[in-house]
């Protein structure tokens, strides 16, 4: 079967985005190792530009278009997103000197719209439905002649996100603790598919495990039932993982990952708080779903039995502090 | 004049503590560069073990005693501190297999006592006065025969903290952005004196600037008046910077730093919030006093006019999240 991306695409992305995005460090934490019962190597992409790994895919897409079709780029890039991809694309466009048109639902928080405008992008508001988003995107595409860049179901985005795994494998080896497995969260599957291709091409013996909230377990259900299902009425604090996988991301995930595990809301909040407290990193709940699996999921512990060192991606840190602290308080034992 | 430490002591400390503490990365942030009007290279010691640079001095002290007098170490180490040094010394003792006795005021938050006990140390409570602290420390010293290790007025502690500057100079040069100046906070002066010796010995042309809260400006007053004064009734959110400098730390600071600048409470809180928001790092208010100077102090801006790249140390991240978020809310414009 032909997949949307290969290792060569990810390696090209790595060369392309070098200097435009941060090479985030890897980090370790003895306390969390003790809780997990194995060595964890963290890749904190909350320290990435715009506070999320999404900068990688967005820069790869924009810079690639700039190489192959610079005249197209002058007409700008377009996406619909109320999350980290919107900010990432806005920044990549600004740094490449091209316009960005971002379609956002009218009910998106005003701070998110302000952040996107802060990077110089034009925000187009629409009704908060998928139909309205797509119709508005079509309209803007026709009006501007710009290029629509999907948040995850796009080979350039997938290849860009795969550079997380390239770096993590290399940095863990440099540190003398090569990875036996990686744990990656799945929403639309851009990060998971990209990282899976990187890991399975370079180090086929390294296991790829996916992590998903129980409240948005469409990929878990798809893989366990053998049939793709969409995300319907997802409900989780991990609001970066609400979307369904796409026709480019899902086949890679279905065919190549080793297993997938889910965690509940309390486990996600508990893991988020541990990262703030013990690692001094501001991460959003979506980013701690992986650690929650490593700490609390018994099936994972069985599946990863031989894995001494596990690489864990923290995806982002864009969270309202007050909301996060309110979530932490829900963990306290009631009087 | 003879100073308490030399470059050789700091280099020995670096060799000694390697592998026991983290080599923290350096980080950069375009948004903060734009606000500061120059390139800032951050050394996030909140990502250090126990969440603060204090791990460096504590490990250097304990490991050094282990080398020179292992039989002394079996009788343990002692300190009085309710802050990061207590946890750091407890961890260093545990990792070296020796007892730690920590004197803490009876009104210290129970979470701080629990954290110290969590590292296996014995906590001795005393009345919350300097006299009671010192009397209790004397008693424990006589009873155990252990070694008292002052939080900052100790050459081994000062040399350990100086390794922050060794790394920062080297990492900034590796990144192709050598430092023109460093900005270091001052409380008791352990970090500032150690870093000053490192910087002025290795790169005499690099300026050393100190940062202090207006509400605890004893070092500022001492340097501007030419006469050492103690810290009397300090009052600031930067609760890691309340103490007076010591007779070992002050002479280095007095003779070798280039200048010192103060910032008010609102500036400290504003800088703290920027680090959380823009760098996704949990830092305590004391840690952001340096950034507050870089962003808001007009005298600093004049003094650092020729300094293209300034290295900034974030000292620690041990803060109650609810308290931090409550401080951030004080910045909001009243309705």
C-alpha cells in the first residue's frame, strides 16, 4: 500500500524547518520515572514556537510551497482551526512574508482570535459548524487564490510533525538511553502518523503506542473494531484531541502502530498537574494524555513490559491558567 | 584581596556534580526579545532537580565532603532553610547515602516540610526567629556531629551555583550568540557571587548585572551607599530573595559586578506571567526579577546599551499555582 508520506519526506522537512523552529530539548524526571516504573524521556513541544508542535508542520508546508511555487505563496495560505494550527500557520506565513487567512468559529475565545491576529493573519469568522467552516474556507480560497492547508490531513503537515520523532530518537541515543518505545497522542493523527513513519523506518524495533482520551476514543474504537469511525460528540478536557483521523493519517496508524490506550478525565488532569509540579512545565491537558497512559493504564504497562525507556511527547502548552488550576482543584479530596 | 572562591573551584564543582544534576538547556523567545529590544538567552534552572539552581551548590558541598572526609559525611549534613536549599540538601544527602537534618520554622508551609521529608530528611521545627534557627542548628550539630551547610555563605555552595554561568557562557557560544552581559538575581548572593567569578574570570568583557526587588533592596542600598546593610523587614512576592548577603558573598559582589537594578512588585508579577504564557515555564516570582529588569528598568536599558545578547537566569519554579494565578489576576485592569 502507498502511504501519504515516507521517511524521505520527514527528513526533507527536518532540513527545511531547521532554524525556523526550535529543536526542543529532551528532559527526564526521576520522580516520574519512579511512578511509571521505567525511564521516561520527554520531548516538551510546549516549548516549541507558538507553544505547540504544530509549528513544525505549518513551517514545513509554507516553506515547501515557497520552494516549489513561490508565486502561489504570494496569494497566501488558508486554514480553518480554532487551535494551535491556526497560530502556527499564521506565524509561518508571517515569517515567510505571505498572507494568512484563518477561518475561526464565531464562538472561539477572543484571546485565540487575538493571538492569530497578533501574528498578522486575517481572521474570518463563521458559524460554529463544520459545513460553515468548509463553505467559508472555499469562499476565501476562491476569492484569494491561496492554498488551503488542512491541520493534519496533509502530507506536508504530517511530514513536519514527524520531525518530533526524528529528534527524539537521536537525542535519546546521544543521551545514552535509546528508546524502546514512544507514546504519542492522537487527535486528527498528523503527529501520530508522522512520528510512526519516522520511528518504524529508522528503528523498526521501537514500539509505537498511541494515547487517546476515553471521552474522544474514535481512533481506539476504529482500531479495535477494524473499521474507521469518526469522532462523534467528543467530551474531554483534552480539547486538542477532539477531531477524527483523516484518510491520509488513518491508514498509517491502522497498519503501523503497535497499540493504543485510553485514559479517563481524572487521569488526564492528574498527569497534567504532575508535569506542572514536578517538571515545572506549563502543558495543556491534551499534552499529558501520554503521561497519563504511562502512569495509570494497566494494559499499557503489560504491553510495554520489556520497554526500559519510553519516549513521551508533550504536545503543547496553550492553556488558560485559571482553568488549569480549577481542574487541579477537582482532584482534591472533598472535605 | 582574597575572595572565598576562584574559577578553579567552580570548574571543580562542575566536574563533581556532572551526572548528579541536570545540564539545563538554554532557551530563547522572539516575543520577549521584541519586548526587551535585545536578544535574551535564558537559563531555566526551574527545570533543575528540586526545581531550582540550589541543587548545584548542595550536590557540590555534599560530594566534596564525601571526597575529602567520608567519615564526616556519615554523621550527616545540617542546614536551616524553609526554601529551595532545604530540598536541595535533602536530595543531595539522600543520593550520597548520608542523613540530612533540616531546621525549619514551625510556621513553614506543611507542603514544604512534606517535600523535605519526602527526600528522606529529618525536619527539626523551631520558633520562626533567626536566634531559634541558629540555636537549634547548633544543638543538632552537637548532637549528631554532622556538618552545617549554610544556604549561600559557604564556598562550596557558591562554587556550585557558579556552574550556572559556566554552562550559560558555553551554551550561548555554541548557539552562535555569545553573551555580552548576564543578569542574575541577588538574595543571599550565592548564585550572584559564583556566577560573577565564573564570568569575570573566563570572559572579563562580559558585564555582570544584578537584579533585586525594590521590596528587598539591601544589596542595592549597600552598593549605592558603599556600606553593607542587612535586609530589614523585606516585603516582596519574590520570597526567595529576602535574605542579606554574607561576608563571603558580599565582597565579590561589591568589587566585581558592573551594576545592580531594582524592580517593583507589579513588574515582577508581570514578568512572571510573561514567562508562564510565552515560554510555558512554571517559574516562581523570584525567578522573574531578572526578566523584569530587562523589560522594565530604564537604568538597565541605558547601562546595557551596547549589549546585543544578555543571558538571564530563571532561578526556580517552586510556587503554589493558585497563589501565582491570584497574583496574575492583580494585573487585570479593574472594571
